[in-house]
C-alpha cells in the first residue's frame, strides 16, 4: 500500500434491488459519522434531468458525432465509471446505479475507458483497447455500437480519453483526445475511429491514468516523472497535451492502486482507482483531496475508466 495521509470519507446510503440492477443512494458525509441502516432511507433532492434509473437520456448512435448541439441544453447530472460492471453516479441526487458483470449483449468483455461529449454521447474503448464504441447507458444492459478497430501493428486506443472543448483543437467542434502508451497526445475521429498524433511524447516519463475537461481547462492524473509517491493531478493545455506546470495541483498518496478514471461535476473532480477506491478533488483549484466510499456492497470493482459531459457546470 502507498504511504497514507489523512483523507476522510463516508457514505450514508439506502439500498433497493430493481430487476437485474442494484440501485444505491447516499450522500457523502465525514467519516466520523455512522452510516444509517438501509431502513433509514436517506432523503434525496429531486433531479429534473436525470432519468429514474440514474442514467443519462439515450443518445442515438447516429447523432453521437454531432457537436453542434444547443449550448443552452443542460447535460444530465451524471458521471460514469466502468470496471467489472458499468456504473453511473448522479451527484445532484447522490444515487449510484450499476449493472451485473460484463459482458453485455452488444458490449465487449471489458470496457477499458470512457469519454462523454457535451451532448451526452458516450464513447468507450474495449477488447484490449483495440475497438472504439458508441455506448448507450442502460441500468441492466448497456448497448455498444462499434465504430472501428485497430490492428496489432497500429497499436491500441489510449487508456485515457476525454473531449477537448470547442475552440481548443477545432473552432466549431469538440475533439476526442487521449494519451497513447508512448505518451503521445492524439486525437481520434469519432466517426471513423482513426487516430492522428498532435504532440509526440507530450507525457514523456508519465503514466497517464485519465484526462478530464473542466470548462475550458483540462486535467490529467498521472504517476511517474515529478510524481514518484502518489497519483498527481496536473492541469494541461488541451491544444498541445502538455502540462501547464510541473507542479501538481494535488496528490493522492494512499491509493492501493493507480487512479484510472476521472469525471467532473460542479467544480469537483472525482477520481476512481483500480483498487476500488474513489477520491474527490475540490476547490481551491482542485488542491484539496477527500477519500470517498464508492458503491457500497460491491467488491472487486477494478475501475478502468470514467467520464462526464464536457458541458458539466464548473461551480
């Protein structure tokens, strides 16, 4: 286990079993408080945009590449994470939902990473990161539509993905970006699945766990050069993929395994680890770290990746 420092968290929750999926609701609270029993039934605020199962509204695969959505359209308040199961978390209602174990009817045995654009279209890579999919969330059986595959000679899709906002790499559209295994910063055509390198060795010496957009800014979670004793959160320039500073905004020092997923909502970045752990970076400038409890009652999650809409509010 990595060197630990004081991070407080707890989750008070209520459980309900629905069909094949388990739905859990709860509000994060300081770890000194005792979590109520399942019968306590935490009172939750209503959500006008989230669906009853906690998922985002469906996005048709044919519309997934349409970046010209109405900017006034508010995204559903949801974060997604994937591991051995497919998870969604609604930060405005404190509700977790998850599926049974993968694979699903049309999805691969493993989904290795996720990214969502401003309209809520969700993309994922799977099959050892050799295939790109459009993913439609569902409480029991998400639907995956394959966009393309890469052959062995071409390598794999990145294990860290996010959409760079309009105005960074394209004046009129968002661009799916990530870091490949060599630290190159690449862009991916979401219609064809082809990759083009933007900056060679942009993340030289770093192992990137994930990348996330917060308004016009980008952030990566990484280990390696300049971050030898934990998982470091760095701000990046979306136009180049380079760090804006060699000094991290914050460091997670007690994760059992590396952070593999990032998602954002209302000024908070949530980080998911390969060791079932969940953390939160918050203001000022994501310099404070809190350890959270993930979905209660589910073990061996092995989070691989996470995503949230690029249109998520920043405060």
